[in-house]
C-alpha cells in the first residue's frame, strides 16, 4: 500500500492488530500499535486499545492490560467503553483476582454506564462478589440490575443461591430459588446441583434426596456432582450407611467417582470411627485406578491416631512418601499431633527435619505441637518439647508463652500460670559464672 502511495487508515491498522492478536502474535501487535502512536492521522482509538487489551488478557498478562487502560485514560485521553471493561473483568475473574473485577464494575457505574452495562458484566461482578465472600453486596448489585431493566439469568441466580448456602442463610437461598422459578428461567443441572448442596448444608437430607429424585424424573442430566454433594452431606451428618448406598448406586449407574468423591466418603467413615471400612475404601480406590491424594492420607492418618492405631497411621504416612505424594503442612500437623499425644514428639521432630529437603517447611510446626500438648493438659511434655527445640538452636515464638499461660489457666493451674507470667522462662537467661543459658520451660515444675 505504501509503495503504491496509499497510506493505511486507522481501520486497516485495527484489522491488522486484530489479526495479529487472534494469531497469538502479541509482540508484533504491540509493535504495530506503537507505530500507530507515532502517526497523528492514525493514532490508536478505543477499538485499538480494546484489541491490544484483549491480546494481553489472552496471554495472561493482566497487569500489562491494566497498564494499557491507564495509558488509554491518562495519555490518550480516551474513555473506555463497555468492551474495555468487560474484557478486563473477564480476565480478572478468570484469574481469581475478584477485588479488581469488582473495582472495574464500580468504575463503570461511576462513569454513568448503568443502563449500558451488559448482562455478562453483572454475571461476572455478582459471581466475583459471591466468591469473595460478599453475597449481600452481590444481592445489592442484583437488585440494581433488575431496576435498570436488565434481566437475570440462571448463572446469576445460581451464584447467589450457592453463596447464601455457604453462609448458612437458608431463608435467603430458598427465597432466591423461588424467585428464579417464578421468573420463568429454565432450571438446569447446575442450579439443581447447588440446591441439593444447599439442602445438605442445612441438614435437610430428605428434601435434598427428593430434589435429586425429582431431577431424575424430569430428565434433567444428573451428574457425579449431585451424588458427591449428597455423599458429603450424609457423611458429615454421620449417616454413613446412606452415603455408602448412594455411592454404590452412583457406580451402578455408570458414574466414575473421582478422588474428591472417594475422599468425601472416606472422611465420613473415618469421622464415624469406622476405620476398617475407610481403609478398605482407600484400597478399593487404588484398585479402581483412582489417584489417592494427600488429603486421602491425611484423613486416614487422623482417624487411625484417634483410634490409637499409631503404627498403622505411620505406615500410611510412609506409603504416602513412597508414592511420591508431597505432604502438606496440614498433613504433617495431623501426624505431629497424633505422635505428640502418643508421647512420641521426638519422632515428630525427626520427621519434620526430613521434610525440609522436600521443600515442605511448616512454619508453625513446633508451635502447633506444643499447643496440642497444652490442650491435652500435658504441660510437662510441652515444656520438655519446647526446651528440646531451644537446645537445637531454634527460637520459640513469644506467643507460645501466652498460649501456655492461657492453657494452664483454663486447666485450673492458676498458680503455674501466674508463675510463668512473672518468670523469665522462654524469654530470659540465667548465669552460671560466665555462661549464659536460656531459662528452661521445665523449671516451671521445679
């Protein structure tokens, strides 16, 4: 074009930008955009910025996209449109940076774009508020949306119902469900799945099962999520026999349970003290080719320690390590608590040292071990453990003293609590000639 003496228009540049972005050639698109910026006749307009912002969002470069928004407003003196905001909101929602998504929506409202805000923007902001633990703010946006004449869809209702359920707000969740039905919106499997989950949370298992069966009768596609919600609810309520029946029904209907589904049932069995059944299900999980997770082992280790089957619990820990499953801080805390209450805190400390090469360094591990001993009233063992940690050259946080003082007071050992308050135990030193040593916790009992 240029050789022929024809200068490309802004429209041509924008078409080229869009083609490059869609082809994933973002760096080249940026070069074209920068070239546009140097020519007065084809300086980037809102469309140009929107295309480049879309490219950054697709590439997962949200910060660069936000920087372009700032340039657009401050340097180019252009006003972002609903496409700009919607692209950025979708990006931040997908990345889980919900406060930024919410902030972009608020900026749209502040700019007076209320009636021009598309429905999908409401879906994103209400979803973001719900996921950010702010369902009532989500409800406020929902009511404003309806007043502006924008219709709600199933996704918005479902997000609000789910969030209300998680907050234990039964009345609000069910009122929303009725409003949804009255509005004529077609209820899909996702919404029914959320309702089943909410009813289980509220302890209304008969209604949850009835809702589940109703879906089957209406021909609504029932999936594994429905079953898992029911399994989780029955398991937490200690109704493990019913949970097992549902599990077998699920398999009989051709659904393949995943790790989460197995873990839910294993957890229910373990909490009901049925460790033999829980261990058998873990073996079945392995035989069925379903991957055992660190959570699977954590559940079993915790349950076995509570049944005083310490050796079996340790075997599961070793099996987890042998399979290359990296322990989490929560998994170690479960193991350490069990070992400490069994009087084997030295073994817990040794295992803790073995975790460092794996990159697992629970920062509050020693504090947690001392805490569990104090809660169990084993103050002498807690003091011995604390002194052993100091002997290895590690520091005991000052809050451990406060924790121990509170535990002593709650246990009725007020004299010892007062003695600890007025002593230098754990924070001061005693001298023996020229040698200075930390005052040991065990001196509390001397």
